[in-house]
């Protein structure tokens, strides 16, 4: 029989819930409410009150071609970085699950990148991918001008995608490995005895059984690619060149703290939040139906 914890008085339960409710209100609902209010007003950059303008901030932003370029860049970044990080992690987890040589070492080491702060990670990759030093300098000597994130927008986008993907490979790897190890070995052994090869077993048995984990990581990675990319962009490219890597989260910062357009930045944060909500609903509505829950 399942045991449940009960309280002699409902006030005890409320007291336990109050600290969590205060944290949620303080760090989510209050800032979100302030952002909504600021997005509907014109905030003075040096104080002195505000003016109610309704949806004018949203109209101004959505009529700006640079903002649509920022949305496009963010979607490209989110799609490629999520796919790359999840694919590499899936391959590494599958190899580790087969107990290949060195699998125990990789199991421990691969989670470390996720613990590195984004600015520190970006600084490291800024030097690693620098066109004038390191590996890419050798490549540029063979093919002059092949790699230059400072001048080529595609190279700059590729550099931040590589850095972000490297950070999240370890995070995805842990979940994929746990999903693989949760599959009963008897299923894999029975398929092997029937003559199924490694790829056939992965396609017909393992992959369908880990689809809940794939769906979970898809939602997390896409959400984080919109939110956790600021530090990488700020250190590596500062949104350049020519706004090629000016992602939505970085544009909020540059317009708000550099351009002192607090109201416009607040409106952009609301749009970003709505975009993430829409993408999450889309995934639950159209992708989750392909998930096989055991």
C-alpha cells in the first residue's frame, strides 16, 4: 500500500509551500510582470517616469528588418546547435553503452564541459578557433581566407554553434546513457541471437525505447539555445560581423543596456518568451505523438 505524508493542519502545508512560492514570485512572476509593463510604456533612459504607449513598442520592433534578421539567426542557431549536440551525444552514449575500450573514462569526463560557465567556455573557443593562431591558422595557411569569424558571418555563426554544442554534448550524453542502460539487456541479447546487427538493433529496439529521452532533450536544448547563448555570443562575436550572430537574447542586451532602449528591450523579451512558449507547445503537440512511452 502506498504511503502518503499528511499534515494535521493545512497551515503546516502552506508554511512549507510559502518559501517556494516567494522564490517563484520574486524571480519569475515579478520580473515578467515588470517586463510586460515596461513593454507597454516608454521608459526614460535616465529616469523621470514613463509614458503609456500601448503596443507601439511591439509595432516598432516587428517593423524593423534587423529584428527579423535576429529571429532568423536565432532559429538557425537553435536548430543546428540542438541537432549537432544531440547527435554527437547520442553516438557517444551508444558507444559507451557497448562497453568499448575507455568507456568508463569517457563516462566521467564527458559531463565536465557542462559545468563550465558560458563566458569561460567562449573565451577558450575564441582562442581555439582564432584564424591567426592554432589549428584554424594552419588551415588558413593551406587555404588562405578559408576561416575568418571576424569578417565572415557564416564562420562567426559556425563558431558559436560549435562552442554551444560542445557545452551541451556532455549534458545530453548523461541522459542518453541513462536511457540506454535502462533498456533490458534481454531484449538486446535476444535480437543479437536472432542475427540482428548493431545498427538493426539500434534502429528497431534501442531508438524507439529512448524516444522519451530524445523528446525531453529536444525541448531542453531548444529552450536553452535561446537563453543560454548570451555569454558565448558576447565573448566570441559581440553579435557581429554585420549582425550575423546578433541573436535575440543578445539584441535584448545590446538595445537595453547599450542603446538605453529599455522599453524596446522589454518588448523583445516578451516576444522571446512567447516564441519559446510557441515552440514548446508545437513540440508537445506534433512531436510527442511520435514518442513511445514504455
